[in-house]
């Protein structure tokens, strides 16, 4: 099938490359010429495992192309996928500007029977809105379907090619058939429902997962207070299939470009309908507490943080990504600096936004954060941090506190090196 994809952000690029990889003819459209030139040369705009290889392979095979021309991109396409950003606005609602712009740009190139696929995460009702807008801009008979993205940054290529399910929000059997053709090579349940239901699946999914993480963080803090071990507790509840093991790793709270945005967006949607969604509010509150708990606990060990040297391991919002949007690590760096600490930090990939003005020193080797440190703080679950050797840490540090806010290290070996271990509800066995 010939498919046009609008937007070469992480969702559009991963979806386009993966759909080319399963045999479709894909043209990605973007207005950013610099980005397109780099993509054509095989240079990725984001850090995502496996993406470069899959893009290069499919460009070489002639199945994946990039253009800034809607005319060229949509010529003879059976479907056009909208994968532009919907960033949060100050009131929590999603900014629909890029969706509207995409509709205006694609409308003149629509052909009869074309299927417009909304891939971006959008408020419930957007599909209806896009359909109405396109009807006003074009006389062609088209379908608009919702096919929400469910990709996790860092494992997005794998998530696209081997998903647990895909969601088809459609109004007609013809549009459903088009989506079945598009995903024919991807072996997973295909759940067909209305566009509104599909749109709500996405928000509800992220809100539920965020709530699950907030819940385990609360329980981890309780475990810390009671002397229980959260890993055993998480295993104990996770083995109940009604709960499941995933998303039960405690940490300094959830972050990134999706959970915070989508939980606020679902609350905004609910408010418009005079509903409260108390559980989602509580998840946000617990998430804020998860950050401040780390600082409180740090002060319990070190007293006043003013003038203390803290080495932070991790800046990205989670492992295997350079994304620092709403990163708990960045927030902790800010909270530490505000409390007067002198912060150094290491991350293998993080791209720090220019708007982040909190003073700290970034070092290019992970052990350098330990130099003369009163404490080190692990904020991101990069696998490389699991290899930290307690003895080497101890030799470099001035103080003794190893604050493992991702529960990556073994408390026993840290303490055997003469250090003090503080995890999140994780204790020595
Ligand atoms: C999330 C969803 O998992 C994807 O299904 C969804 O498609 C995506 O949002 C999106 O809306 O685009 P992502 O934000 O990439 O994906 O990251 P996750 O792996 O879900 O992690 C989110 C946050 O929760 C991170 O800060 C992570 O460190 C934290 N987390 C996750 C925990 O603290 N503990 C866990 O057990 C799991």
C-alpha cells in the first residue's frame, strides 16, 4: 500500500519506517527542510534504539522516502497518516494547532476513498473534528480513522513491530479493511471500535499506567518507613495476574512527554464534562510527592543540603532516550540546586533544553559524578548504572550516601564497600 505520513517526530518516523519495513511504500512529509536533508543522509533527529538501521535499510530499498511536498507525498496514496505533535498548553489541554495545519495542507491533495489516519494522541472528539474540517476543505469522499500510537520511547521500533494490540477506531467497513491491510504483516489482536472509543483508549491507557507507577511509589515510601522490601512486595502483588508485574518499579515519579501531558489532558477533558476523575488527580499528587520524598530523605541523611556536593546519575526521563521533557531527574537537579547543593550530573544521551537554567556541571564519564561527592543520586534507570562498582565509588567520594532512586544496585555490596545505601523501599536482604 502507498502511505503518506505527516510529521517526522518520533511517532511519525518510527511508524513510517516500520510500515516501510513490513513492505509498504511510505513517504514521510515534513515542513522542516533541514531535518529532511539529514534524514535523507541517514542522520536521525532523535535517539531511538534500532531506528537508524531500519530507516537506512528502507531508504536504500526504495520503500521509504522523505519530502516537504504534500502533492508528491500524497500522490496515489491510499492512506495518509497524521503524526504531528499535540503539546500540552498551560491549562492541561492539548494544543491542536499542528493537527489543524496538517488538515489544511493535506486537504487539497485528497482523492476519493482516501483514508486519513489520526495517529497522534488527541482529545476525544478530534476525529469528528478532523472529518468536519476536511469536509469543509474538500469535496472528495474520504474516511477519517483513529489509530492511536502506543509506543514507548527507547523501545518504539520493537513496540511498533511487536505490539500487544493495535486499535482501529473506524466508522466504515472500507476504512477498517484499509487498516487491516496496513497492519496485515503485524501479528497481534486488532481491536475495532468507534473513533471516540479509540481516542479514549489512548488517554485511559496512559492514565492507568501513570496511576500504577504512582501507586507503587506510594507503597515503596511506606515500605521504607516500615522496613519492608518493595521488590518483594511488588513481586508479591505483581504475581497476581489481575495486577501483573509491569509498571511496578518505584522511582522518583513518572515523567516524559506522554504521561504528564496525557494525565493532564484527560483531567481537562473530564472537567469540560463536569467530572473530577479523583484517581487521576491523586496520581498527579502522588507523583509530585515522589520527587519531594527523595529530597526529604536526602536531607534526613545529610542535613542541610547547602554547599553539599551531589553527583546525579541520569538526566533523561527514563533509560534509552535522550528525551528530558518533564524528566524527574531534571526536576531533582533543580530541587537540589535550589536547596543550595553543588550538583554534577552524568547521562549517556540526554539533550538538555536551553530553557533549563539551573546551574550544574555535566560530566562525560559516570564515575566523575562521584569525585569528592557527599552523596550520589541515581535518577534514571540506564542499564550502565547497574554496573557501578561500589568500591570504585567509595574511593572517589568524600561522603558515604548512595541514593539509588531507581533501585538498580545491590544494597549489600554497596554497604560492604563502607557506603550507606538508600533505595526507594529497597532494603538489604
Ligand atoms: C508511554 C506509554 O508507556 C506508551 O504506551 C505510550 O505510547 C507513550 O507513553 C505515549 O503516549 O506516546 P513513554 O512515555 O515512552 O511511554 O515511557 P514509559 O516507559 O511508559 O515510562 C513513563 C514514565 O514512567 C518514565 O518516567 C518511567 O521512568 C516511569 N516508570 C515506568 C516508572 O517509574 N516505573 C515503572 O515501572 C514504569
